[in-house]
């Protein structure tokens, strides 16, 4: 079984290192989340139940 070394590191942060933009409707955002890689930020006006 081959494992990804990046996933094994316990010292990596859960957010991007650089701030490079803003949300167009930040006041309307109810729920925000980064994708698995951490390069895209998603926002929604309705909170989804899992």
C-alpha cells in the first residue's frame, strides 16, 4: 500500500498560507469551507446537514 507523505505530516496547517482574495458576499455567507487541497474556498447561504 502506497501512502501520500503530505497526508502523514502532523505539522501542516488547515488553512492556506497566503491571503489572495475576498468573498463577494461575505455578509451573506452562512457556511464556508476549503476543498481538500485548500486552494478553493466555497461559500453557501444555506447550511447543509450531513
